[in-house]
C-alpha cells in the first residue's frame, strides 16, 4: 500500500499496489466528438451518430461509444498525475479486462473522469516496469461507474546523466 511520504516512481511502484494514484479532471464529450469517433472507428451507427433516430430508441438519445471511453484511458492516466516521476515514456501494452457497465446518453454533452489506482507492477529489467492500472470511469450525474478497465503500460525509466 502507498506510503504517503514518498513520490510515485518506477523504482518504488510496488509500494503503491492497491493505492489510488489520482483522479483525472472532467472531460467534456459532445455529439460532434461522438460523430468524429464514429467516422474514424467506422462505427457510424444511428444509436451513436443520429440523434433524430436515437430519440425514438431504447435510451432516448445517442450513446457515447464504449471504445471512445476506452480510448481516453491514456489521457486519464496522465491527467490524474499518475506518471511515475522517474519514467521517461511508456508504450500501450493492452488491456486485461474492460467492462462497459452502463450506457451513457450524450444529450447536450457529458462529463467523464477516471479514478486511477495501481493493480500491479512487474519488473522487466533495466529499470523497465509493466504497470497495470485500474480505471473506474464516472459520468457526472450518473450513479456509480460506467466503465471499468485494467490498462497495461510498459514504462521506460529516464536515463540518468
């Protein structure tokens, strides 16, 4: 568990397993962004991208794509101040578990943020670490979390001169 008297580093990351690393700021998502995501992901379904059609659907409006929320995990990690102070850079290593827990209707726009905690830290040698973080994404005005994800990032240490 996290010791409050030390900074979060790759070199001491094992001490932070089970601890919350931070909470991101709110991110505003509107219908225009959902439409753009639909274009780039080639998933332009009416339930996401056609407010007129979706108004008569089961949710009363268009939904944000689940993968759109997942695509924000790297941003949420950085924004929550979760970057290890001795880390140079990381590479996306994938996801272990993702669950979209609730549909999110866009309406006039929604605000999302993530609660980030450390689930695991695996030594890969030469100061490199594979960090597994837990993201519990919430939407302002919706009770509970709407997305749960276990995100893997392969971290490289800063070189010491």
